[in-house]
C-alpha cells in the first residue's frame, strides 16, 4: 500500500513539474540553480535526503513502539502475578 502511495505521489509531482515547465514558471529556478556552485547543490541535496531518511525512520519507529510497549506490559503483568503468588504462599505459610 505504501509503495503505491509513493508511486502516485511521484507521478503527481512529475505532472506538476511538467505543467510549470510548460508555462515557463521554472525558467528562473533553472537559471538560479545553474549559477550555484556545485557544493551548494550537494549540501541542499544532503539536507533533502537527510529529511527524507528522518521521516522514513520516524514512521518505522511509530509502527514498532506499540509492539514494544505491549511486550513490556506483558512482562510487567507477569511479574505482578508472580509477586502476588509469592505473597499468597508466604501468607499461607505464616498462617500455619
């Protein structure tokens, strides 16, 4: 499902860029990028790639977090039940 969403997003972006290119709205942008030093373009691309990786990893983390919390909750409940059983046994020993 996510792959299809990304594909449609990229196709939509390409259609928008094509539309702007046809009406001449990208001429100034192309001239501006063409006059920049290559290292500035590399830095901008690095920032964009880093942002994309951040968004990707945060999305994956949101999927993993509920599972981890649920597993920790199960461990906590198991420990509580063990402690309750230990106290029950200790109480019965004291009564005898």
